[in-house]
């Protein structure tokens, strides 16, 4: 990958042997390996490694989870926050696994819409809860740095299953708790 990035530097008119760029191909290759490390992770296994049987049946929310990903169309970053809720049906998951699942999917070339659905489906598939809710809010550098150049735009996506789809009160409770500044 380093050789490819050295070629990119040459193609844009830079001298890859210039002092400030000598190690750039190596650094960019390492950064890309990290930013796409989600391909090496199995999100279902992350959840399955920390499932516990509990009678708890109220909403569990993990909110304001930092999201960093790369747009698959331009390979530019998008970043923001994810809010995830589920209503257990006899099983709960270790809370740290939810951000880990988000990272496993976000550290791939992505679109925000698919990322939202992949997180929702993974939690639904592995925990079989009464419902899952996912809302992601991100700023996209492909919209802010190039193209339309709208610096203050934010994209919000949502995906729901189960009781979050069929019960308006449950969905409203989730939205209100995500918006609340309780802490």
C-alpha cells in the first residue's frame, strides 16, 4: 500500500522524496489499515461474547457514541454520534459491546444509511430483543470540503425494529431520552 500512496503523491505533482513526505506513504498506509480495520471484526461475535440472561425488560440506551467512518464514494471521513436502544427479552449485552459493534461497522468504507441498518440488524439478530432503535447524526467531509461545500450540514439516519416500529410511545420515549441532557 505504501508504494501506491507514493504513486499518488507523484500523480498529484508532489515529490515523495521531499523531507516532509518521505514517511507519508507509510503513515497513510497505517492510517488506512486502522480506518478499515472493521473488515477484520465479526460484530455478531462481539455481542455474543457478552450476553447475559436477565429479566430486565425496560429500554436500554447507549447514546452519544462517537462515530468515525469513511465515505465509500469519496474516501473522505464522516463523523458524529450514534444513539442505540434496545428492549431486552430475557437477554442483555455488556454495554461496551454496543460501541464496539458500531466501530466494527464504521471502520469500513461506508454510507451512513447502511451503517445505521447494519448496527440495528446485528443487535436484533444476536440478542433477539423486543425492539432496537438506532439514530446516527454525522457531518460528512465529502459535503463540507468539496462538492456542495455546506459546512454546517448534518445528516441524520434512523432504523427501528419491533416495538420501536409498532408503538409510537416507545419510539417517542427513545427520541426524548436521546435529546435529553440528563448527565
